[in-house]
């Protein structure tokens, strides 16, 4: 597999980030782990935005990934991280394959509302399930990896290195996807679905594949979140959680695969400091941040980089 | 000559409005057919039915002897019947080259690859070749929104031709194009479609354009085929003059 310059940079940044984790304070390692897990979910939102669809229900797959990991440990006694994540992704893929049959019939606000409805259905089911801890959720068992059990102090750093490695690989894969025929066809559908149909391509099939792939990526984020936080609850499927993913997607923009990662880290930092500074109205700080981004950088934070590149060319 | 497209008793009603009434047409391979008619005569409805965008209320459509009623536009495109649009249907935020590459990719497979790059040497060569055929290579890397209307029309037709269709339906290829550009645009289009040996059916309002390029005319009026035949005969038809062209010397009067 030959790597392009962009892919080498993405992997290089991942290596630097992982190395930085070794010397970083534990609170920062935890913050970055959570941010990267959320960034994976946001990648799913962005994949659909590139096809012209806004989802207000990506929390569904975030939650499915998290609960599949938690339940596999709780009920099946599975602790292997790789297997747990695989189960989380597999569960989301199966659900997306089913829901996608319906979802891909809808566009615009109808798609957005239907996605929201499905995530809220899951939320409703989970809050009523006493076996799954109802509104409190339940704790996730400590993980192992291919027989290795990290010591209690090592686990956060080890998980950080694993999530950084996965993020690097995911970034490369999504970068390739965005430039593939399927990825470009998503952009074409956003621009003009009728033309795509008259080129002999099925927009619904392309959107279906994209929906399932986005669910898989988001479930991976949910799985990592469960393992990192050590706890899952129905809030993962709540509409505010899904709204947060859309917020981060808008913050970063859809122009590059790195944008959601940068936006998720910035979001985590802004939120942490906003809570610290104004504990009762931190949402206001986030609101102003989004307002500033929409007004000054309507194409998201990534336009800072592309703008610089354009100026450098000129 | 072999019949490539045949419609039998084709009807389309939108509530109380009849847009197509018992349309019986046979198009033969290699023909260049012009479709004329005033606004609301049923020309675009006819094209939309034939390309699967609208389902006929009654009647049959045979393409290469096979019924295509109920097939999706993409299935009909894949069967070999492509179309362009009255308003060019492109991907405006993308470059001209990317528009064509998407068309090449779609023509190659109904299942696009998830990881292999869309831009590869063979696709780019194919896109460049069609740009050269239409003489629009200099617009290759320009975003579609910055391209003039006449060039957009050519890109629209080029995208339709990329899948090597047997038949091409052009819905008003010169609409929105200035009078000076029309002839040059149609000369280019007809030269390229002749090279590709495609059967052509095009809707057009400009009688000079129709006379210049077609071997046969279908005149529509109120959803019906009013006349069908050689251009001289159809344009001399008294009913065509009354309901479609506006009198025997209408185009001359308009020119004056």
C-alpha cells in the first residue's frame, strides 16, 4: 500500500501525539482520549454531510457501539479490547444495514428528523431497561488486549496510544474513501442527485453504503468512549449528544479528514475551560464559539489552513 | 433500418391535464430526429417518459425491442439511452474534470469503489479525450460555476456520451445560449455524436437549428404527434404552420 504525502503526515501526527501522551499529564491524556473517541463519531456525521445529509441522530451508533462493548463484557465476560470493539462495530453495522433501507429514502430535514427519532427510540428503550441500569447505565469491565492486562495506572495511557493508532489508521482510510469513486459520488449526490441517477448510478445504493460505513466509524468511537470512561448510560443516545457531534462537525468543517479530530480536541479544551470559568453557563461560551465560527469561518476551522495555502500560492 | 426506440399508444395524464395522447413513434438507428412544438406541447413529457423519469399512464415503450416501462432512469441509461437536460445538470461546486471523472466512474461500474482513488490515469485519459472532442479542454480545471452557459451545455452532453450510449436524447441543447453561439455549439455536438455513431433525438425551438441538422421531424401539439416525416414536408404542413411554427413565413418574420 503506497501512502500519499497527506497520509504520511496524518500517520506522522498520530505517532507524535502518541509519543506526547507518554510525557503528558494524566488529565490531558484522558481529555484527548475522549476527544478522539468523539472525533470518530463526528467523522460519521461528516461522511453524511459530504453527501448532503445532516444527521441529528448519530448518537444512536455511538450508543450502540458503547453498549455492545459494555454488554459483551458484562454478560459474555469478554474483555479483549479488539474483540469488544469488533463486536461494537459489528452491532452498529447490522443495525445500520437495517435502518439504512429506510433512511436512504429520505433527504434534508426528513432525514435529519428520522435519524433523531431512531436515536431517541433507543434512548427511550434504555432508560426503561432496568437490567441495563436504566438512566444510570452501568460500569464497563476493565479491558485486556490479546491476553495482556494493563496495570491500573497504565490503562489510560495504553488506551490513549491504541486510540491514537486507530485514529491514524482511520484517518488514512477515510482520506482514501473521500477520494474514492464512492466518496466522490457522495459529493456528486449532494450537488445533483438527478444527474447521478442519469449517469447510471444508484444514489440510494451509494448513500446506503455511506450510511453503514458512517455507523461503523461512529460505533468505534462509542466503543472507545465506553472503555475510556469505564461507564455507559442512555445519554449516549440522547439528542443533545447527537447535537454535540453536529456542533463539532460544523466547528471543523467537511473539507479534510483531519478537521473533525482538530475540532473535537478544541471542543474538549473549550468546554473544559468554560466549565472551569463559568460552571453554570458554560454552554453560553460554546454558543458564542459556534457563532464566531459560523460568522468568520463558515467552512469551519479547516478553512484556516486552506486559506493559508491559497494565500501562499498567490 | 433497425428500430431502436418505439412507443405504442403512449399516454400521460396529470389529473385532468393530458400531457401525452396516444403517441406512436418509431426511431431508427442512426437517425437524427428533431422534436418541435410550442410550450406545453408534450415534448419534455415525452423525453421524461422515454428516459424513465415519468411513468406513462398507458402505452408501451420499447428500446431495442425490450419494454422499458417501469425501469429506473439509471437502468435505462445503462441499457444505452442517455440524455442531456434543458438546464445543464452538472455538479457545480466541482471542477469540469471531476464532473467528467464522476461520469466515467459511473459508466464503468454501478458499484463505486470504496478505497481506490477516483482519479486514475485511465479515467483521466478518457475524460481528457471527451473534453478534446468537444473542444473544451481549456476549461478542464475550472469550477463549473465559473464556466459559460454554452460550455456547460457541452459538458452536460459530454457526460451523457461518456457511457457510449446507443441513443442520445437532447432536451433543448441550445436553450440559454446566445443566437451567435447556437450554430457553433450545435456544429460541435453533431460532429461528436456523428463520430460516436449515436442515434439522436433532440427537442428544439429554433427552426433554423432543426432544419440544419435533422433528417426527420416530430411535431408535437397538445400532447399529440401532429406530423412526422422529412423536415421540408413537416414544416410545410398547414397544421404544423398553424399550431407550431406560427405560419409559413413565421421564422422569416421573426428574423426581420
